């Protein structure tokens, strides 16, 4: 089964507002995803488990999207830092450009 993992990397403060980027990765597995499943991926630190929080299936196309827990970071510049790590060597893409 093919599905897309999606994760939001974000920072929010009263002075900065919301800074956010979404990353996605296409996955193929013999196991259908379910809410609560954890996924292992080298883009995320071992102390930062990624977990399925919701799953949506487009009834027209059958495309399955797994929405993961968000990654809250400490500063606005960290959003770009973590985004860069995920997309530069780990196969993740900018989800909003797909």
C-alpha cells in the first residue's frame, strides 16, 4: 500500500506569530497505517518519535495521507533548520508544493 506521511514543523510566539512548514514523504508498505502507529525515519531524532495522529483517504483518488504529530521547535529559525535536515538527505519534500 502507498501512502504519504505529512508532518508540520512549527514555532509560535506572540511577537513572531506562527512560522510553519509542512514536509511529506511517500511510503510503500505491506501494512496499512493506523492512528497511533509509530514510524521510524532517519530525519527525526530517536527521542522524537513520529506517530500517526489522523488518516485521510480521498474518495475520488484513493490517495491515503497520514498526518503525523507536529514538531514544535524553540525558535522561528529552527523551523527552517529542521525543514532543511528533513529534505536534504532523508527523502522528505515540501508538502505544499506537491
